[in-house]
C-alpha cells in the first residue's frame, strides 16, 4: 500500500475518474455515514457532495488528504491535521480514516493508520489524537486495539456530536 497526497488543481475540481473512485469509497461506508450524518442521505452519496466535503477539508490550514492505494486500487482515505484549531492542543490529528467496505478485514486500516503515524513521526511529532463518534463502538475498538488511549469525552467542533478523544504516543 502507498499513500498519495491529494492536491486540488487551481479550479478546485477533482478529475472525474478520481472523483468516481472517492464517491464509491464513501458510498461503500453507508453504515458509518448513517452514524456520522456527514451526508444527507447515506444511501445516495453523490460525487458533488464528496467533492465539496474534500474541498472543505483541504481548506483548513495544515490539512492533508491522503489516498491509500493497493495494486492501483483506491482502498482507503485518511484526512489529517498537522495542528488542531485549539491552540492548547499540541498534537496533530487524524480527522478521518476510512477503508472501502469491500477491502475491510484485510489489514488495510491498520496499515493506513501506521503509515499516517509514520508521517507524523518523520515530521518530529511525538503523539497523535483523534475523535471517535460516541455511537461508533466498532471504531473505538479498532483504535484502542492500535494502542490509542482514552483522553476525554467532548463534542466535535463541526456538528456537536458526542465523541471519545483518543491519543497515542509516537515515540
């Protein structure tokens, strides 16, 4: 698996083939999107919605969208923040890590998380944080199995959803 940073062209549009891949990836995670409420209808995720969501993510300072490919196929996506908007928070964040539903249970999620952690280590970062939606016990189990530890309960900044904040030391 390798990571490919997503960069938007000046017109901020995604190439059609890539947008098709990204839409299929998001649509494959219907149950997650039903939990998160990130898309109005988790059964009908549209390319323009995915394009807008990714452009919004990339508009944040220090945000990066990483595409995970295996054998040429898009199997996952990670969205990271080098600096959290809260200046009191010293750690980078994983804002999203999503694996295509058809590729789950093959180690791609663990590998993608490890590659993201390696990028932060290479940048001299000593820990990473993320938030798991309070109604996502599968996500919480995944991250705790990777060594992330409970730090706090709070609401997310975007939609006010209850979350569990987790942190992992990278040294």
